[in-house]
């Protein structure tokens, strides 16, 4: 697979995402929404950063099981129950992302959600990847 991150100078500089990702490959992996569930199906972590780390770990675990790597991610959507808190913690969340997924950012969006499937969940991530 090859990816090209496109960040036109006419747009504001991206921070922690790419404006567009051109992905060429033969397999597309659609990743279901992942929250901070442990293997017993319980939400773990009391804070947004703790839950973000677990949700991202879960997303990457599913991706790896399908044969992909973080660099294969073309698109990720983040659903947050408190967008203001997400923005306030963005530097910390960015450090978590870089530690787990690296610096090849997919196209991303953050969407405010009144509530997620699991009432205790503060954040959910889904996306898709393009594999060779």
C-alpha cells in the first residue's frame, strides 16, 4: 500500500491529522467503533486520556488482527461526549496517539456525541485502513 498525505497550503496547517490521505492498495479494512472496553466488556479509565488510550489500543488491535499497521490508517473518526474537554486535552491525547500510532496521521474528525453506546464511555474511535 502507498499513502500520500495531502495538506494544501491554502488550508490551515493541520495539527494531529492530515487534510486528505490518498491511499492505494488492494484491501480495505473497516474498523468498528472502539471504546475503552477491557476483555470483560467493562469500560476502564476514569479520564478522557485514559479512555482514549484504551480505545486507540483496541482500534489498533483490531487493525493488526486484520493484517494492518497504524501507518495503513486512512481515516479515523473520534466521537467525544465532551468536545471542550477533548480540545483542552489535545496535547496529551496527541502524545498518546504518537506513542501508539506514530506520526503518519490519517484524515480525522472529532464529532461531539451526547452519549455513546456504553454510558461510561467518554470517547469512541472508528475508521478504515487500506492495506497492500
